[in-house]
C-alpha cells in the first residue's frame, strides 16, 4: 500500500517536474496508458503481484496454497519480465494481437513453470501451474488490456478453480 501511495505521489508530480518526466519516458512503456493523462501500469504491477496473495489471505486457513499466493510474482515478476527480455532481445516470429513473439512467449511460459515448480507440493499444484501458465501466456499475447493486473488475476483465478 505504501509503494502504491508513493507512486501516486510521483505520478501527480510527473507532469510538473521535467527530470521526473524524462525518467518516466525513458523507463516506462506507456503505450497501454496512452489514452489517459495518468500512467497506471507501474501501480498495476504492484497490485497485480499482491492480488493473488490477498485472495489467499481472504480465503482463510481452510485453503492454503503457496502456488496461488505467489502466482502474481510468478506471472508478472518472472514470466512477463523474462518474456520481455527474450522477446525484445532475440524475438523474431510475431504472434497474437499486440506484437508478442513466439520466443518471448516461450520464455515466459518456461520461466513460469520453472520458478512455479518450487511453489508446488502436489500433482494437483503442478497441474494447476501448467494450465494457469498456459492460459496466462496465451492471454498475454492476445490481451489489449493492462496485463500487469489482468494476467495475475486471470491466472490465479484459473489456478483457484483447479486447486
């Protein structure tokens, strides 16, 4: 919550401080935020990483899944980041609706499976990880929404339905 508040303050100051504006332009891809005056993708990144954890905490003690709790970090912090690095670096074959590459999507999927396997404790967890990672990888290639929030929520919903 504190990080989101800090980002909101920076966002309100961004247009008035040229140095802060140049930092944002250099490091933040605002193509999905282009129709608004406010860039929210970085705030959605924090919310997307935290939302699955909040879901698990609100489900109570009768449902405890490390995989579900960590799916925001697995999908955005690991998968989306690895997909961006590989896709921008060596990606050649475009697919989907938003210029994603097969190489980047493959890296996203494989990194999610590799890191997510550490959060699995049963065959049911592995199956949920496989299905949710597949769904999130395909959704990321075809969604035109802010994927920093959509991907973890969609993936954790699929995992929750399977666990």
